[in-house]
C-alpha cells in the first residue's frame, strides 16, 4: 500500500471542553478499553471481570454484556458489531451488541492485547508475534515483526499503525507493512498506554505515570498537552476518539470516565493597517 502524504495542520488550536464525568460502579482498577459507537452508546472493557459494560453518553448504565473471559480492549466494526481482545485467554471475539447470541471467536497464537479495526481488517498485538493483521474470519494477511514485550495498545488509520511502548515512553507510527515512519518521545509523557487517532491522523495518547493527555501532530514532530492531573486525570489508561462525533472518552483509575468535546478553533489572521 502506498503511504499517503499528510497535510500537517497545526495542533495549537485543538482544545477540549468537558462534556460529562461519571464513575463505573464496582470498578476498582483502570478501564482498559472503551469505544463510542455511532449511536452514542459507550462500551467499556472490564478486565477484572468477565463483562463488557454499556453506558449512554450521560453516564447512565444501560446493561452488562456477559462474556466468557476477561476482555482487555475493543474496537467498533460497524454500528452493531464490535471486536474484543481477551488478553491471556488468547482469542478475539466478534460480538453483535444487538444480538448477543451472534458471536464468533477467532483464536490467536498467544496473548492478545490492543486491537483496532480499519478497512475490513483487524490489527491486534499478539505476544511473540508482533502486530497481526487479519480479516474477521481470522485469515492473517500480514505480521509486523516487532518486539511487543512492552507494547499493549495500538490504533490505526487507513494506511498507518500507531502504538505505544511504555518501557521507553515512546509513540511509534509505521506503515501497514511495518516501515517505521516516525517515533516520538517527550519528557512530559511517561508510561504511555492507550492512544487514538483523529481524522487528520493526529494522535491522542495518555501517560499513565505523567497523568496527562497529549496530542501529537501527524508527522510526529510537534505535541501539545491537553489535560493534566489539574483536570482530574489520575492514572489514565485508555482513550478513544470518535471521529464522527468529535468526542474523546478517557478511562482512568477506579472506574472514572470523562467525555470531552474536541474543539478546533480556526486561526485568525488580522491584516495590519497602513499608517
């Protein structure tokens, strides 16, 4: 696949406006996965128990979706279907959220962690393999051979894969064939976990130990801190950006959840008046 050149828009004008904060009852550890579906339903992965939890965007609990093992991460396939990774249980599952008996398991060769869905392909981190790209039937098309010992999360765009390495506090961008395009490191970010990509392929990433949310420009050159512990971030673990709604969902310590509207103000140009 040819790597497209991206327009490097400024990230200086990106800001967040708090929309809603709520707590997931009974959750005492960080949320490991979250997605906002096109109909505003939000689904969370509870890795301490065998369930997915569905909420509305006002923080009201709708239902629990029982699963056989501990779910780690999840991604939206379409309006109804999601794909879920089950960590040490070594399999993925495609679930129809409106027809819970409509499920399909896909076995993995080892523990499977961060997951993303893009252009009819599933990308998932599999221990001792790397980043595995497959279809919804489990047919593998590509294996990107990288050391994923310290890699838990990834995100994708149409032609790129983004992932965090929490050991050396870096964010990486590579092509769908594994060619590294850039790596980003900044002392303000530590122990990165979840990440998500917007429509311009800017990367939103949370720092677990630095207690912040940062946006990195799509070329990996510039960054901007959007939220810190002063905004209530406490060990943020996962982040999801919904491109259609332009909403960021954050999951952090003890089941805390925050939703933010993403604002992008246009730069104002003022012409100097002649004296």
